[in-house]
C-alpha cells in the first residue's frame, strides 16, 4: 500500500492517578501545533468522556509514529498512556484499497 494512504492513529488513555493542569494542557497543545507546522498532524482531539484523546499523524514508519507519541507532554508526564496503530485509508481514489 502506498504511504499516501497510510496514517498512524495514536490513542491517549488517561491515567486517573496523575493529575492534569492548565500548564500541562498548554504544553500538549504547543506540541500539537509543532506537529501541525511540520505537516505531521492530520487530526487531534479529546474523547468527550474525558478518558483521553486521539491523534492521526503522518509518519514515515510505525517506529516514527511511536516516537511522536512518546514525545507528547501528556505521555512524558505520565498523564496519558499511548497506543499506536497503522491505519490504511479506504477511499474512491484508491478504489477502496483495491476492493471496489
């Protein structure tokens, strides 16, 4: 599959034992802004239930996506635990991964 149809999904799961604060949230947002400026961030946001959030990023490999997740201030502080998975985009342009 061409890399143009591959993204990486980073799930952030909240650790209720670690307290968050405004300064930490601002560091996380600054990190997202940096990823966005680099063209790596596609989408990001919290889950409505407050249990964490999700990012969709562009990266050259799964290892690179894991490095992006690991550098997030929410992760380095222990506030969130990351999960990273490769995601293939199904769309008209790629004939829905060749199956349409």
